[in-house]
């Protein structure tokens, strides 16, 4: 007996677990419960308290309360808009966590589909309420915001922070996005020119030809975006990768190890649900807020809504520019703009077609002109593969000019009147 006990002790085995089986099981259960609580608290700390926009989270329950008690609609709009700001930033954070666990290819697709989820949700609610002008303005504003405000402020801050260094970047990535943006611009200019030509030579036209052209162009835009994703994620990944990307990925692994894949997915679903509710509030009260505040709907949709939706891209792009990592900043700003123009916009046209709603790619002369100017100015800014703070100043000031233009615009929405005329032939077209 003594020798057997000594043998067990020498091998690190004792009879204590056998003597206290019941107590050890309870200890294990308590440890499991403690671990679950500890993981939950860690996730809450990482997801909720891990952003500097934490101070805006109270606006979310306040928006729910304001809607429940039917307070003034401008208050509901303002609180919902404030609540969307941290949610959009956290949604981007959660998609990055899921992308980390799914690998580079699937992760790229996750970021491609969820990166602009806030804009897509707002657009779908606007489409459901048949507020086509709000939908078009918000998407147009998001593209312009990424090209001028996000990219401009990144180049400005990066140039100031690196005055003694010459900031350079690989222009091949920028060229790929620029080509995609130019194709999307062509698909938007064609219905506009066709509409102007039709109004001059066939003033009694019902506009069905413009709808057919817009829907065909939307299908081609979606096909082009899928080809771009295949180009980016499969065949030419080296154009979109750099040494800085690998360094950031290594840091991300260390920082996000505490968030599990299922935890990130659950948080993502919860955040998306809240964003959907607040987006419905925003779309439903935007006209009341415009009338109460004396600000045009075009300015709110083109300037305020995109700033909220692009909060994550804006912050991330500026941070990378501060660290002299312009390749990543360009990928964030140009990638988001390309995604909205070539994926979200044509997707809305196709969904509207399915729903029997007449939506074309004709955004108007002023709106399309601002978009064209933004794309060309961005292309000229990035053509030489280098950057300095003056380029950021020019892009940012251009955004201010466009914002001022829509701030003073108080005109009826032409697309709504056209939409009413097109409703007469919707059954034939659909």
C-alpha cells in the first residue's frame, strides 16, 4: 500500500479528487459560470467601452424613449442621428473581428458587404418609405464624403504629422479604385444625358427608357464590382497588400484575441438590429427636422447622414495617415466610395425594381456634377503617388464648397415629380 501511494505521488497523482468528487464538480461549475461572466464583461468592455464615442451611447435609449412617448419629431431625429454614430463605428469594429476569424478571402467579403451597412440600411428604409430623394442624397453624400472629407482630412493630418517625411503610396491600388469610380460615373451620367435629350426632343416621354437604361446599367455595375472583388481578393492581391498591412494585422491579432467569433457575430446582429430601428426613425423624421431647424433635406442627407455613417472609416483613415501608412488610408476611403457607388447604388435600383418602385440612376445635374468633380479631383490628387498637407487642404475645402452649395439649396425634388409620373406606367415597366 505504501509503495503504491509513493508511486502515485511520484507521478503527480493523488486520491484527493476521488475523495472529493462532489465538491470538485461544484467547483468546476462555479468556474464555468465565473468564466462566462468574465468573458461577457470583457466583451462588453471591449465592444461598448472600447470606443471614444462612448459618450454618445446614451442617445440610443433616449431616442427609443422619445419615440415611445411621441415627443417632437426633430428631437427623435437628432437623438437617432447621434445614436447611429457610435453604432456605425462599432459595427465596423465587429466586422473586422469576424473577418479575422474567417481568413483573408472570406474576411474581405465580410468587410465588403458590411463595411457600409449603416448607409445600406438607411437606404433600404428610405426606399421602403418611397423617399427616393433621401436615398439618392444619402448615398451621393457618402461617396463625396469618402473622397473629399475622409481622404482630404487624412492627407491633411498625415502631412502635418509627417512634415519632415515625404509621404508616398502605391498608386496602383488607387488606380484600380479610380477606374471603378469612373465607370460608375459613366453609368450615372448616361441616364442624366439621356433624360436631358429626351426632355428636349420628346417632352411627352413617360421616362420608361431611362428606367430601362438605369436598370441595365445597375446590373453591369454589380457585375463590375464582383469582378473587382475577384481582382482584389484572388488574382491581384499583391496590389492591395503592403508591409504596413501585415504589421497592422499582427497588432490586430494581439488586440482582438479576447473577442470570440460567436461573440462578435452576436454583437453584430444586435448592433444591426438597433441600427435598423434608429434608421427607421431617421428616415421617418428627416423632413420634420429640416422644417424645424431651417436646414434643407439635401444638406441633412448629403452632409450629416454620411458623416455619421462614415465615422469608422474617417477615424481609421486619419489614424493610419498619422502613422504614415497612406496605403491603408487610401484603401479605406477609396474602397468605401467604390463600394457605395458600384454596389449599394445599383443594388437599391434593382431592389426598387423588384418592389415595383421606379428609381433611376439620374441623380440630377447639380448632384452628378458634384460627384464628377469629386472623382476627377481625387484622381488628379493621387496620380503621382505622393502626398503632402496641401492636397488634404484642397480636398477638404472642396468638400466645404459642396456642402455650402447644398446648404443653400431649397428646391422641390425633381425626382419625386418624375417618380409620380412614372407611377402611371409602373405596371408596364415592372
